[in-house]
């Protein structure tokens, strides 16, 4: 018998964070870490480990649609080309705009940038990297003359001290964090975390500086002054390889004239500041990792330069185990920067500030209408849409109705815009405001390249066909270019041809003027592109150089010197006051990614943080009359939301924290960015996401509920709080009511119950009511019949539990456990009597890989006397796969005697 050989595994790249882990997709539908990829050597975090569970999704966008009606691709592309052409003819090129994404592959990014800046003639193309990395880009350009991350991940193993500033790497770059922990275990590397919150990254830290939000510039200006006072400067390096040191040091003395002043600005104990300064000064091999706590600030670029100044002043850059290291948030934010995806960039690390660069790109592209000046940055761009200056907008691979500050204003802008196109894989809060929706191919369905935080270019390879009529973004962009009459500029048949051109442009008239040089890839054949191994740039023609940059003291400014940049002190754009006394910080959760379009599909990723909690210090909660698990009305100058309260001693007093992920599709809370103001850094244009003044008020909870359904529920806007998570076979909704339930007689009205449960064609509804206790339970079965008060086996279609107190509700994990299988009569009896499911609740999931809950861990640790993470792993497997949960496992262990 002939047995067809199994297709070979496909090596590709994880589509989430900027670590850029390699993956191997096998024909049996599994996805594992690529043991040969330099970024991860086979490891994946909880999100990467669950990638295979996102592939069978049935909620994908399958066909182009115009105002809700299916249309063909040809008609859709003609609509875009025609509307763009007409708009440009009537209002000029600046009346059209593109808004893209760090989820783009480099090839998508390249053609989008070329179309807008070279052929349409406007630089009104910005991306969600503006919300993520723009301050690092601007800081690098100011200091180095080019947007370059000088170091490599190998510096982790070579460093003696790692400083994490505004970076919760344990949750946001988990595979790198595990590498940091391994280096610490192996060679005793010291770790200092600088972050207002005590995060999972503080696990293993030797020192945590919980500084006041926004005060990083003062801390690092003080460090620069300290390095000078203690003669820890690299004077010869400063002399030979830099400029601007004296003015920068003078400015640092202005900002940080004394330890007392630094302590006052940062709200840190003087001895802790001195301990950090002394350790930095005494350690040659020091890497400073920084991320959104630095970038997402109205002083983000100065924060970046304050860090870079300290590395330049000590000459600690570009050599093993030392240097500043910006950790990029998105999988291809770096690739976007390489093609000039931001509105103020030109392609291939060239600049609008240099007329020769503009002319060079024009000649290379043979561009008919080369943009001559920077375009609108993200916040300005959506303001211009609302003002009617931008009249046709194409959004690709991003969800600005959730992720941009003042998200209600963004939604209003989309509604006001005459022509909005959105390309995405799924329906989102943004597609809900689009005229034309295009189905995009997802990460598993398209070919191209991405660049990670350490400048490694990796292939993303398709390993399954796109569903329906989904198509790659580069194809749609090129089709529009052709239909606008730019055929020759967009005649690509394969992403390899785009990559070759991108590489050739990087080398065009370069001669060492730009570090970003992929000249060695300019002649890549299709077969070589298919085989391309992860490669670190620069890759000049005739050499495969990669490696660290600037170790020789040569930088990319015209004089080959680095520049110190004075960083004058300024506080937060909006300070808390008597009306809004708390400062709202926003950020990521461990197991979710961006606006949850993909991770929100996976049941085991939903259980670690199941609701959009508002974390608050217990004493602040007490002052605001809030309780753990209660609801709070949170309001800023820009918007309001109702959130579930979670007490946390990891918060500083006066500050609260909320997740960036949730949105209208997942919770009544909606996007937290509805509350965030649009104060941007004057250089980078990056908004301040981490310090919005807010006021809190308690909301009474009159009833609580738990709803499980096979189909998604639709909620009318009212006073019901709801939050949705994926479970095996359906969805679970946590409910809470701030207003009395619509009631008939002794219980909730049948109409309301029916609207919650949904109405399948054949249904047996079983009801349990205890009006005296305020407990009501409803179970709906799609098959099975009543039999002497009990039911034969049938599938639970939906169930609803309502009670005055949450203690009267079943544990969600027990209920979810019985959802996927037919129920025997005894199990139904337990369900209706309130003893749902069998066994005990595992509690909130801590280990997502093996589904181990907090209650199980606590009980097993106590019963078996476990005293180490290794012992937990042996007993329960928790922590033995991706390692993302290890900090939380450690926190559950008994304190050493
Ligand atoms: Fe993906 Fe996790 Fe690796 Fe980031 S650390 S690339 S999310 S597997």
C-alpha cells in the first residue's frame, strides 16, 4: 500500500512579540519552538505554545464586503483605487492616508511605504509602531545618527549587570526573560528593575526601584552626574568618539543637582538610588534593557537619550555584555523601521531631513510623485481624519479604535471619514466602523520576512492555505497601485521580489553611510529566499557581517561621532489633582496579545487573567470605598468605564493599572484607551499611555452571574457588567448588575433569561429557583428529554447562574469542564443543585501550558511540602514547559525559614 510521505515541517516565526522566536509547524497541526533559531533555541512562551490552537478559528473574515454586503476582490480594489484617485484629484495627495502595523511583514510594509511616499506623493502613512517604539527610534537617531539597536541577545550571557527600565520582560518578552534568569543562575548576573510597579520581572531582581512614573530622566541624569563625580567616565572614548558631553553633563546637573533632589523627583529612597548608581558605575559589562515604560511617555525620547548618555559616557556600547537595548514590542516593528514605515521616515533608514536622501529614494523607485516632507503621525493623523482633512483612509493589520488614545474620538473620526477601508483577519472594533472590509491572510498563510529586536531577519513561511478569499496585504496594496496606474512600480509576483528590491535600496549609494545595509541579499534567488536562515544585519554585499555595532567607536552621524543629548527635566503631561487623584498606568497581561483577536480565542490563555481588572493598592481602595472583586467607575477627562477591582500591593499608592487588551468584543469595559489622553512626545509623537489622572467611585453590585454559551452573546448597552472568555466548546461570561434585574414575580424575567441563554431550535430548559436566597439557575439542553424530573444524556447548550453573592455561583472552571461533553442525569442534578461538575476547582490558571490553577498549587505545595519550583514541576508539571509562570510559582512557595 502506498503511503504518501508526510509534508516536511515548516520553519517560521511567532507572530507576537519582538523576541522573534522561531517556530516549527508540522503536518499534524502542532507548532513547537524551532531548536535551530538563534532567538529562542526551541523555547516558546505561553502565547507561542498556544499558537496551534488559534488556527482552526471559524470567526475569520472570508470575503471583501462593502457596507456589510459581500463583494468581489476586483470590485473592492477598484473602489479603493478609484476613490483614492478621485480624492487626490480633488483635494491633493495629503487627503489620503494609510495606517499600518508592526504585524505587517517587511514586504507588506515596503510596498505600502513605496505606494504612499513614492507614487501617491504623501507621507501620510503611519503605523501602530508610533504607539510602541517611536521614542526609541528618535532617541537612536539623535544619539547614533541612525535607528540602530547596537547589541545582541548574546549580551545576556556576557553581562554582569542587567538593568530593566520600564520593561516587564517576564510577561512581555518571556523567552528573553527566561534567558536572563538562566544567565543569573549560571553566573550570578545581577539584575536591577526600574519600574513603578512590582511586576513578575522583579522575580530574581537584586534591586527594585519603584520610581514615580515619568521620573526616569531625573534618575538617569543623576546617574550621569554620579559617573562624572566618581570618575567612572570613559574620557578617551568621550573625547574621540562623541560630541556634546559638556552641555549634556551641565544639563544633568541642572536636573539632578543633589541626591535629595533626585530622591524628591523620583520618590525613591536615597540609599536605593546610590546603590543603583554605585553598581552601574562599578560594572563594566552592563546592559540596560528598556521598553514601553520608557517609550510611551510625553518625555519618551529624552528618557531614551538619558539612558544612552550613560552608556556613551562609560563607553559601554557595542562590546560583549554591554550596551543600551531597546526591546521592541511587536514581531516586525523593527522591519517597519527598516522600510521607513513611520510617517517621518524614508525607506532604508534614510531621512526627509536630507534632500539627498529624498532624491536618492526617488531615483531608485523612479517615483513619479515623491513625498518631500514627513506626514502626519498617528495621533495627528486621526485628528486630521476627524477634521475632514484626510478623506480616504486605509487601515491594515491593526485596531486603532482600541489601541489609540482617546479611542472614542478615533471612532468618531472613522465615522466622519467619507471612505474607510480596513484589512484584517477578524472582525474588530475597527472593522465595525469601516465602509470596506478586506479579508487578510494571517501569519500561517503568508510568506515574507520579519526583523526582531536584535536585528535578526527571519522568514515567515506559509504552512496552510488562507481561508475563503483572504489575501496577503502586499498583494492587495500592489493591486491598488496597479489600478491607480503605477503598474511598473508594483509588478511583483512573489514577496521574494519585494525583499530583493528592499535589500537593493538599502545598499543603493550607501558606501557605509548607513549601517542598515542588506546589499548581500539584493541578488537572492527565489530558492535562496525560501531557504533563508535567520540572519542578523548588516549584510553588506560580499559579506555576512551581523554582530554588534559601534564597538569600534564609529557612529552614523556625518562626523562618525555619537552625540550626547541634553535631557532637561519635565514632569508628566497631565498630573493627578484633587478631582482625579490617581494615575492610570496601562500595559500587557502575560497570556494576551494586543486586542485579543488571536489569543482571545484560546481557552487556556483566558484563564490566567479572565477579566479586565483594575489593580489598586489596598489602602487606595479603602479610601475610595472599593473592595476586591467589586466594581469601580473609573473616569478621566477623556472617557469612563466600569471595571472589576483587584487589590494589589504591587501597585504604588496613588497609581492604578489596567490592561490594554480588552475591547468591545470582550467586555463591557471596552478599550481602556478610551480614558487615555493624547499627550505626545514632542520629538517622537508617541503618546503618554502610562500616566492618566483618573477618579474612582464604587458601583454597587446588586446581582452577579455566570453565563456559558456555545454561541457568542450580544449585550444591549445597559448597566450590566460583562466580560467574555473562551472555554472549550464556547464562551463563559462573568456578569454583574449595577441595576436591579428586570424581574417577574420572584425571579428574573423569562425574556431576560431567554435573551441570555439564546434560543436554539430544539431546547429543553431546566430551571432551579430559590427566591428566598436570591439564587436562580437555568440550563438549556439541545438534545435529551425530561425523564421523571431528570434528563437523559444531552448536550448542555447554555446555562445561566444568577445570585446576590458571587459565593453562590459555581467556580467557572468546574462549570466549563462539563460544557464540552454530554451530561448524564446525575451530573445534571448536580448542575441544577448548584454542585456543578465533579471535583474541586483548580482556581485561577497559573500554568497555562498544563492548565494548573492557583488553588491546586497552593493545596499541593502545602500537602506535599514542596519548597522549590523544581519540586512543583515534578509534582504538577507546572513551570516545566515555557517557564512564563515561574515568577508566580515562586511567589506561592513558602518563605524560607
Ligand atoms: Fe512569541 Fe513568546 Fe517568543 Fe514572544 S517570547 S516571540 S510571544 S513565543
